[in-house]
């Protein structure tokens, strides 16, 4: 009876071990964190972390030896194999909120971190006329040190790429790049899909979509997915990001950064 028990425990242990093995890449990984807003007044929700949460999280990343990198570092790695620092981590912010400059940037400078912001031209234009300061304006963008903050594309007006034809996607990327160039905003060939959405289920549509990104000059594109990315990247145009939500606890954050979302 005892032998059966020991055997059962051993088998269960082995199955769990293998399961964990396949659910998480074994070798070096790239972690990409996805943030949106950072509040200076303690407000938090799924899109908003507080300034305190952000400093707490970034101090943890520093203690654990993660090296924040910029889009251009990853572009050079993908294009030419230029090595990345140990435990690379990409901190990304979507939509270009004003607080990225007012609240996040001082924390970033203080903790010597690096961040990457995905911009939406129609939101930047909105900021020219609105006085509420929801989004960054061009002056904010130009004030941030380019060796600490880089920019990528997040579509022209935040339409879901799942709903656009390949021709419309390519036109949208062209228009976004043209606008940023005309306004003198430097950006890397990196794109985050609005809502994390892209043609996924239909194999032909999916293949055409990836080809379209390639032909549009994108070197890296980002979905959500909540997983770590095994290195070297197998799919640089489908990099997974970890969704950092202000209503999650610090323990949730640590768990997500360590392993990504558990498969089971
Ligand atoms: Zn967005």
C-alpha cells in the first residue's frame, strides 16, 4: 500500500513539474510590462496605477536585477543580434497620457529607469485644442530625455486592427508615421495593437496581417497575452505584454512579473 502511495506522489510530482516546464519558457525571457495612466492623487483603477505603486514596483524590479531597455535596444537585438543586458525588461505605456510626463517621468528619472510610450496622433492633436490635459502634448514629448524615453506607434486614432483590411492597416501605419515625422517626434518601428486586437483566428487573415506589418516596416509589434517571451523572440511581431492593473495588489504584480499568467 505504502509503495503505491509513494509511486502516486512521485507521478503527480513529475506531472506538475512537466506542466510548469511547458507553461513557462525555461531559458532567458523578455518581460514587457503594459501600463496606461499614473495618478498623482492616489486614484487607482484597472488603467491607472498610483505614483506610489509605480515606485514600489520599479524599486522591486531594480532589486531583482532587471535591466530596463528601450525600443531601440530591442530593435537592434532583433535586426542585428546586438546583445541585451541581463534580465531585460521593457516598460511600456499606452495612449500617451499627460501623467506619463507629469507623474511617471520624475519617478523614472529618480529611479534611473527607462520607458517607452505608444502614441496616438489623434489624441496628441486633441490635446492642442483641449485644456484638460488628458494627453501629452508635443512640448511634453520633446522635454523627455530621448536616452530615457522612446516612442512607438499605437495607430492613428485607436481603431481596432482586427476590424481593418490589410490595405487599411498599412495606410494607418503610414499615416501615423508621417504625422509623427512631420511634427518632429522621433519614433522606433514598434507598434502596439489598439485594444491588443489583431486577426488571430482565421489563419489566412492572420498571415496577411503579419506580412502587412512587415511590409510597413515594423520590426516589433505588441499584443497583450500576459506571458513572458522566450528569447530570442520567435515572433517579434506578436510580442506578449503583461497587463499591469492599478487595482491589482503588489503580490499580483510580483507573480505576474515572475511567471506571467498561470496556464492552469
Ligand atoms: Zn490603447
